[in-house]
C-alpha cells in the first residue's frame, strides 16, 4: 500500500512539461500527421477538377472582352462619316480631276485618317487603308509592304459581308507585312454612301494584337502555362509565345471539344490540362494549357514547408514547455510596448520574436501590419507624386488647333495670291514649330530652342496680321557660352494670350520680350527672367486680382485650362518649386507685363522636383 502511494506521488511529481509533451504527441502530432497526409491527397485530386471547371468560365469572360473590343474596332470606319468633306472626296471621280486636285484630296484624306485613327484613343491601330475608285489612301505608324491597289486586297475589294458589321482578315489571307513583323489583324468594312446607297470604297484597319495582351495581362502568371487564340482551322492569331503567332496548332484536330476542359498527353509524355472557350461571334477559340504537375506545385511546396515547420514546432515546444510561463509573459509585454509606439505614429519598429506559438504568430502579424502600413504610406506618397507628374505631362503636351488652322488658312491665301516665298517661309516655320512640339519628350528644352519657338510663332502671326502686329526680342543672356534649359512652352502661351486679347480690342499691338539673368533674393542663385510686355488694353484691377489669386492656388490643375497663364505657372511650380513662376503687372488701358522666373539650370529636368527628392 505504501509503495503504491509512493509510486503515485512519484508520477504526480513528474514535470508538467513532460506530461504536456506526451499528451501533445499522442493527441496532436500523430492525428495531425495523418490528417495532413489525407488532406494533401484529396486536395491534389480536387485541384484538377476545380481548374477544369472554372478555367472555361474565365476564358469565356476573356472571349467576351475580346468580342467587345473587336466590335468597337469594327465601328471605327464609321468615324469617316463625321466629316462631310471626306465623304465628298470619296464621291469625286478622279478621272475628272487634275493631278493637283488628286494630290490635294490624297493629302487631305490621309491627314484626316492620321488624326482620327492614329492620333485618337486607339493605340492598337497600326495603319488605315482606304481603297476608293482605284485610289489608295493610307496612313500608318510603321512602314509596310505587300499592300496596294493591285495586291493582296483585291479579293476583298467588294465583299458583301463587310458592308454592315465588317469582316476580320488574318495576316495569312493577305500579303501585308509591317516593320519588325508586328502581329496584326485587318478589320475590313465597306464605306456605303447613305444618300444614294452606293459603295464609296473599302476601308482596312490594321490592328495590333496588343489589346489581347491587355485583356489577358493578369490572367495567368505561371510561366509554363500557354495561352493562345486561334481560329477553327488551328491558325494561331495570338500566343503568349510571339514566335508561334501565325503558325498552326498541330493538335487542333484531336481536340474533343472547343468549349470546356480535358486532359491530354504532350509529346514528351507529360500530362496537360487544356481548357477552351469558343467565340461564336468571331469564330476564334481561346485556349489555356498547363502541365498537371504545375497545378500541384504549390501544394507540394506547402506540404514540404508544412512538414518542416511542423517538425520544428514539435522540437521547439518540447524545450519551451519548461519555461512556458516566462515565454508567454515576456513577449506579450514587449509586444504591448511596441503597439503603443505604433499607436503614437512611430512605425519603425520590429518585433524580433521567433517562437511558433500564438504569441509568435501575433508578433508576426503585428510586423506584417506595420510593414503594410508603412508601405501604404509610401505608396500613397508615390501615387500623389505620379499624379502630379501626369498632370504636368497633360499640361505640357496640349497644343492649340486654332493656331494651326489659322496658319494653314494664311498659307492657303498666300498660295492663291502667288506669294511663293511667303508660303515657303510659313511652311518652314510651322514645320519647325510642330517638330519642336512633338519631337522632345523631356520636360525641359534648351533655352535657345524655346526662344526660337516663340520667335517662329510671332513671325507666323506677323504674316497673318501684317502691320497690325509688331514684336522684338531682346536677349541679354549668352546662349553660346553655356547651354541653359527652360521648361517647354512657357513663352508661346503668354504671347498667344497677349495677341488674342490685344488684337480683339485694338487695331495694332506691339510686343516686347526681354530675357536676362538676375540674382534671386531668396536663394542667392542666378535665375532666368523673361519680361513679356505689350501695349494692349491691359487688365482691370479686379480681374487682375482674380488672376493673381488663381495663379497662387492649385485649383486650376483640375480644370481644362488650355495653355494659359495658369498652365505655365503650374508647370514651373511643379518642376522648380513655389519660389518660381509668373508675376502679372498691368495698367488698364495701357498694357500688361508678365514676368516669368525660372532657375538658371545647365541640365535638363527629367522628373518633378518632389519626385527627385524622394529618390535622393
């Protein structure tokens, strides 16, 4: 009896940690190991079924997006009817026109197609071709070959199917080839004259297949999975591997279905899961193919990691059970202290606890939360900077179409009057201005080019207004000794504003532009100062106060303000800071002076000031 009592006491005296370990092994480790094994087997079997069920749905939605985009492309030829002048050109018989009239019609219609289809909101359009009465009008982004009046388009010249909704032509059906073999598809549609129900011509729009890239961009992230679009004959229109575009799928005849999923064995013997969805509207088939072993790759990784972590937890818990009470209170105190620091806004903290229990999990979650919060703050800051940069690009890249129209009208009048030298000068100046407008992607240009641009602008306006306009440019800066840079388009908008408001109220206008260097009173550095004075009607005091208030605020950034004073001031402030920008001085009835101050910099500015500071 005494021995039994002693034996019980001895059992009771066994450490609790040992009891917990034995209980843990018997009730947790072994059942969880069996459960994990069974779960893994069942999970790998269900993955194939789930992918085979849901993948066709995703492909169906992607097909719907492709059909929608193609429908929008098929409607593009109808934009031609927005211009009565273009329809009039197509109605003319070239046999009754002189060569000059034919060339003028060719230039006019080509220019219209370039503005409407290439310069519009369709970046996928590679080129536009219009065949009408043995004439070929064309406008393309890339050089091409194999496409003309008597080449590959002849079989489609009068296609009844293309009159209403258009028709798609694959590259294999025509000889058209673009530079660098850019993949494309032709959208063909006949232009029908609604007045007399006659066919005016056939339009061909070459569309790059990049729009499918955008639709499927985030569709599949597995590099070993293949996505392609083909027709029912197996010709591949689009493929994630660009080298396979234009080839044929050799297995298309063996596909049991064109909408759904099935398993197939590749040439190497590895099984693949193939999912398809057919587009009834286009006759295209969207295909997704992935090796079956890749479907369970993540499950295998999770299994291995789980086993490793599970074994580690078992070993760690056998040691930590002895110091359970200490290990549970000490990290909780530390975690509480770090949470208070985070509550006060100090996010540069890191809980270094490496345990695998609930406290360790809480600590890792806390670290993840702090990291995510810190990244969100930085991301929001970068988004704000990028938004400012986007606004800067939008403000800088605008161009006033009325100036171009007026200049072309002046050139046209000069041609009619036989002033050939004036025509040559104006065309040269206009070409140089347009080249300056679109040829430099930087936000800053050499100061000499900015001055030359405003001189070209004033010279063209001088041709237009003749004696009503006078101007002079006084340059007090050595542009040959040092290359200085200026924000793009800061002088023309101011001069344009002066001409617009000055000549509306007065018969004559004089403009003087002075350019020089000054020492900044704030920074002590050299600045470039432009002084644009005119003898126009001036600005009333109340209106002047409103303009000055608008220049100092940022509300104009959200408006479509064109290339006015607020635009120039906003771009200068975004690039160089609030100490630079515009100042207005005006006396009602006597004239206006606009002072533009920028820093004297000898290198181009590629990024906004705040974004550059963030990178530094």
